[in-house]
C-alpha cells in the first residue's frame, strides 16, 4: 500500500472555495488501476496567521500505481486549473509519500 498526501495552507476566507474546488473537480482517480481511496482532510486553523491546514490523501495499491497516475493524461486534466486559485494558498503544497510497512 502507498499513501500520497499533499499538505496545503489555505489563507483565511478561502476555506469554502478551496473545499469546493476539490468537491467539484473531476480527477478520474476511480478510473486509474491501483487507486483505492481519496480523502480531503481539514486540519487546524492557525489563529496567528489565519491559515488552515488541509491534506489531500490518496491510497494506492503500490507506489508504482501512484507514479503511473502522475504520468497520466487523467493527472494532467485534474490539475490543469490549479494555477487559477493563487490567492487561496499560502505557498506551494507540500507532498509526502508513504509506503505501508505494517497493515492491520
């Protein structure tokens, strides 16, 4: 199992718009071999700077399946409008990938 996560810091006032982007996008993930699940997670809001932490979380059968997704036309189509939301983010997303070593 492989878990791919992108962490986003979302500027104050953009939380609903950010969530709507994810709700309304056609990622075609379910069409990809090895895809298991997707979640958009909302974390804490930093009261000092007003930013809210989010993480996109996908589960794949293997790291190879995830890599195939990143090289696919589906991936390019799912990310083609990402630059349209610049004021929404406090910096670039932070990617983290994990290979499962213990499954319960």
